[in-house]
C-alpha cells in the first residue's frame, strides 16, 4: 500500500449519505490537505474505518 495513509471514521451524518457523495468529499478534503504538504508527505490513500481508531484498537 502506498504511504502516507489517511485513516478516517465517518460521522453519523456522513454514514447516512450516499457513498459516492462521501467519497467525493473525502477526495476533495485529501486534495486540500495535500496542497499544503511537501511531496514526500502527501497522502496517497484514504481508508475509512468502521470503528474509531485508538492505540488499543490498532
């Protein structure tokens, strides 16, 4: 898998939206973040997690 990876959990509102809409917004958000990063820092993938991430669930 390409790195760096952005791991996200969706809000309840986002979980109720059509998948395509959520996907487009995540891609747009990733592009906004990537525009501020150095080439080696740019996010390559976005992974949507089912449960909230923490050190104990990693």
